């Protein structure tokens, strides 16, 4: 494809994504379905340029003001993630001169909002919580793409076997530092045709998400519930932990998300999983399980702000009002899920949010209202699950993962046992 044609296509994609009326990943996927002739390198350049704009939108919009031509074209030029020589082939001489001038600017003196690239309603509580130094480290980390993490399906492979299979396919990988079943791959190699993946030997799953499943520590022959299962990443990890025995319910209000679990379930080799669509947290199917379940994972609906490396559009699409609405929903779901547990059962509440409002505040309110639940120290629980350096992952007894400290998505989890 001619360089200018690809740059124009990048502008078209940016116009669609920057409407911010739908998740960026779904807009990008739909765009690629409309342009099936694009090669892998072209798709990479288009997608990564789009995400680079979303990550640094305030800064790039500020810098783009000094240029000429359509705004989307200026943004695409500033954020271009493809081949530099290819880009220069698409630029006019004035554009090349302008780009060189912008790249030579010293950005250290710019206002904070142009350096952290976060909305103020999000930056303020994070700065207050973390302090100046840690806040800026977090902001920098969230402006970078995330690595690709895999979870080894221990029903089919050992981690060493999966590493060897990836090496045979010329894919560099290394064990994750905390999860005993995780692998980390730099870049984004194509895995969908790799036998290790198609045969269910590995699943794509952030290391932090793997740790949530280890916190629940589901055992053989137990009755377990993944209350907000979604597409089932943690469901599959729990099923493997149960060694494909017992009964594992995957509940979700979205039939569409549960449908996405089916092909993953088929690859995994699990037969103990029961995907079930529910109407809401008070569904009769939930009530019938009251007092019967050994372990419940509540991976609650949340803002997703811990995943900004992967989903940078969320910081522009979420609002304080939406967070307040989510808090009400999180508290209701947690209270309903707790009723399913039998005495001695374990409950885990988790989010992929960075905000205390969705994390500690929800957990502490639950503890006050439910004295029959005893808080467990997440470091001790993770240590028993063979998680390395578990003490580095915990704040005040809760799991607290930060992208800049742990190189995972941002996660929170609280663990309780019912007396």
C-alpha cells in the first residue's frame, strides 16, 4: 500500500475511534473487518498509532495545534507507530519540517496535564494516594503498551513444556515473576495458529488476573462460583485449579460474553464448567444456591482503569458519575454473592480498578456490614498458593497491583472466610 494511502486510512480510523462512543478495540476490529486486504504490518501500524493517540491525547492535541491540515492527519503523524521511512514517504516537505520541529521540543516544562495525560478527576485521587514520585511513575507506565502474558493450562502442560514449545516456534518468553503458571512475551506475536494455543495449552491472561484465581484457591470436588465470569479467563484458571472435578458455575448477565467462553472452554479440556446467564444479582438461580457454595469469586463490574495500557480510551470514556453508579452495583453484587457461601467458605472480591472508591471502600463497607466474614491476609493466601514474593503484592492485607510496580494491569482483591 502506498504510504499516503495508509496514512489516510489511519486518519479514517482515528476519526471513528475519537468519537469515543464505543470501546476502541471494537471500533478497530470492525474497521479491520471492513478492510480485509490489510497485511499484518499495516494492521499493526494502524492499531498501535490509534492507541498511541488515545494514550497521549491531550499532549498530541496540544502539539498538533501548530501544524496545518486535518486534525486527524496531524495526530497520526505525531503518534505514528509504523516504519519511519514509510511515514516520511507520505509527508509533504512542510509536514516533514513541522514534525522535526515538534520532535525537537523540550516537553519537560509543559503543564502537568500534558505530561500525565489523564483526566483531572482521575489524576487528583491517584496523586493524593501515591504521592508525587509514584504518581509520575504510574502515569508513565500507563502511557506504554502492556506485554503479552499467558497462563499455562496445567491440565495439559507444565510451564517448562510451554516455554520449550514457544522457543521451538521462535517466540521469546520468560516466566512471570509472581504467578507460578504465567509466561510473559514481549511484543504481540501471532499465537492463534500455534498448536500450543489452539490445543488449549495456554490462554492469554494478564499475570494479575492469574493471581485472582490463585487467591480463591479452588480445590478438587468443590462447588465454586465465578460470579461475573465475562469471557471466562478466570473461570478457566479456576477449572484447572479444581483439576476438572467438582462443579464450577460461570455466571454473567451477558449472554454475549458467555458465548465468547465456549470456544475457550472447548480448547481447555474442562468439563466441570457450567456457563449460566442470569438476569441480575438477585436471580432465583442465585437464591437456590444460598449456603451451598465452597468458594465464590466476584470479579465485579468496574471502571477498568487498571487496564489503561491496553484500553487507553477508558480514561476518556469513564466519568465520576459512572464510578458512583458502579459503587452501588459493586456493593449489591458482593452482598448477593456472599449469601451463597457455606460456613468455612471463601469469598474474593476483585476489580481491575486503581481507585479506592471501587476497592478498599467497597471491601471495608462489606466487612462492617457482614461481621460473619473474617478478612484473610492476601499475602499469606498467595504464599500458600506458591506465589513468589507475595508480600510485595499486598497493602494492608489486600492484594494491590500497580502497573509501574508490578508490570501487571492494576488489580485489587480482598479475601474473606465465612465463619
